[in-house]
């Protein structure tokens, strides 16, 4: 049975990207920039936010699906004799693994949700500013 939380490399890369984007202050990013450069930088940053949030949503959906899988504690409803079959070791280990996997998925989902919650307002602010730019 696993005893440590392992974050897949893909998750860590995406979480780092989300954290990095959360550090960007739009006012500071755009300070001293004007005209076409302003529009390009704003658009590029907005697209980066949108892409990262789409990736986070895809990963979060996979985590939710993992969390919503079969109830590992369904075993509790079985008769005691069935739970104790073969000393209960195999069933106990299977349930413990499933609970650990679910707990790890919940923690990962919480990390993605926490960071996405910080980035959505930034995307909306970039969209708001972009909407005020001349189209052409």
C-alpha cells in the first residue's frame, strides 16, 4: 500500500504554470506599453490564462470522475462474515487503497480549484480590458 502522496509530473507542471500566472499583475505587465504592443500583450496574456484554465478544467474533470467512482466503504454494508472472509486482509487492503486514491484525487482537485479560483477573475479582467480596445 502507498504511504505518500504522489503528484503526477503533468499535474506539477500545470500547477506550476497556474501558480506562475497567478503572480502576474496585469497593471504591472501592461505598464508603459501602449498601442498595438498593448493590445498584443493583453491578448497574449488572456490567451495564456484561458489555455491554462482549460487544461486545469480538463484535469479537474478527470479527478472528479476518479472521486465519483464506486464507494469504497460499500463493504461496510456487507455481512460481517463476508467482510471477514479470508481474514479480511485482501478486502481491507483493496478498500484502503481505494480510499487513499480518492483522498489523493480530492487533494489534487482542491489544488487545481484553488489556483483556478485565483485566475478566473484575472481572465475576466483581461477580457474586460480587451473589449475596450479598438477592433480592427
